């Protein structure tokens, strides 16, 4: 009877250790893999989230993505600055936005069905005031973004000045996580 209990305890300890080893392997593999990867953005023309009349930006966000950290401060600043100039913002990608995240206070708009092959997030789409898609792609070409490295600032400035922009297909290398709605 004593050996049976001891064998059961040893077996339980082995299963527990194997579970810990697997959890460590999964966590380490998820957070240490390279998220900067080549991506092709191509988006068919779809209607914007709101009625035309103002420039609209859709943040495509994947909750829990390590790439978010390098973009959050810039996105908060950009959203604040351009909202004051009449630009409207929504979020897409993950339905649930973690409390305190940059995009948590924005209305949710589901990804259009025609964009089922969207390369990942964080990224964005921008429509001009007439409702024409002007830009799809990442915020920048790296794991972090600021107003100097942003692809978005020049697009929004041009649209606010009434100029036309059409960047709806591009190949890039960016920090992206696959979308999981």
C-alpha cells in the first residue's frame, strides 16, 4: 500500500512537471518568435464605418499582441490630435479591447468580409471624406512607431489638405500578429 501511494505521488509530480515544461515552452515560443514579417496589404473598396463627410480611420487591433506595445503611445497621441481636427476613429480586429488599452474607448466595427485575408494587427485603414479608401497597411515598418516613422501622418495631413491618396496595396515588413476575432 505504501509503494502504491508513493508511485501515485511520483506520477503526479511527473505530470505536474511536464505541464509546467509545456506551459513554459508555449509562453516562451509565443513571446520570443519574430513578429516582424513581410506582409502584403491589399484591400478592396468597402464602405467606411460612418457616413461619408469626414476622414475615417479604422485601427485594426489584436488583443494580446506583443507588437501593440511599440505603437500604443503613438496611437493615443495620433488619435487625440486628429480627433481634434475632425477625423473619426473606430477599432476592428479583436472584439474585446482590454480595459485601459488605447483603443478601448473607440466604437467597434467588424472587419469587412472582403478583407478576410487581412495580414494582421496592429494596422489600419483610412477613408477620405468622400468615403473612398485611401490607405491600408501598418503604422510603420518596425516594431514601434512615432510621428517621425509613421506612414499614417503624411496620409492624414494630405487628406486634411484635400489632396487625394491611394495606397490600398503595398508590400511591407511590419510587426504584425494574426487576427483572431
